[in-house]
């Protein structure tokens, strides 16, 4: 990455809720592709009655758009996990600029972070999982989450993938509620039961 690329800033806007139209800036980072506006709109229509007052977990947070969209729509708190230092720093800057008080930003590998959560302070009712497509981590992380103490009994998990996901790749106690495709992106909503 050359110096000019490293300083280039990208942005997305929050599309609903109390922070609607707020701009989120993020750096140019390999593999970071924020969830498209139309996809986020569909996702939050699916979650219309599930966000308010919920503890949310944004894994592979990237721009932080999914977690901040949830906060804008009434989530109680959001934990962001993003290994890239520049992306994590940008999430922190956006959180501070938008006065989001109930946010925690963790600059650490997602699998490592999940492993460290032996006695979480609270369980999450909503998880966003959107790893870099080239890393093929979805099945591994989903099973790791299912084996952890991080999820509420009826947690909803959003998964975004570059390839269609089969039921055999997901934990046995997760049921698919919704699925859709937008171009080369497949996205799903699961519930842990």
C-alpha cells in the first residue's frame, strides 16, 4: 500500500434511526467492504423489532457500519471487534464524533477475542458477522460462537458471504430465518434456538 492509498478515506452513511445520514469514514484496507446501503436496509427491515435494547456484537467490524446502524436504531450497546489497527482507530473516531457512549472497540483477531470471553459480562442478542470473503472463516467462527457463552438463547446472527452457505456449514442449533443475494454477496439471518 503506497502512502497516498494509506491516507485515502472512504465513507458510508447510516441509513436509519437517530443517527440517520451521519457519515462514517474509514480507511482503505484490503478486504474491507462495508455492507451496501440496500443490503443494510433489508437487514434492518428483517430486524425491525429485534434491535431496540439489545446487546450487539459486530465481528470483523471493518467500517463499523452494521454496529453503528444498530446503535442508531436503539441497541443498548455495541461491541466492535476488528483486527486492523487503522480500521479500529476509524471506528473509535466515528464513535467519539457521534457521541456513542455504549460502545467498546477491540483491535484483536476475532477468533482470539471469542476464545478470551470465558465469563462475558452479558450475552449478545444480535451478532453481525461479515469477514473478508477470501479468508473462508464463516463456518469456523459460527461454530466457535455457538460453543461460547456469548450468545443469548434466541440470538439472531447476520452472516454475509461471497459464496452460498449450506446448512451443514452452520451450527446444528442455528435455523435460517431469511436469506437473500445482492450481486456476488449472499446474506443470511439465523436464529440460535
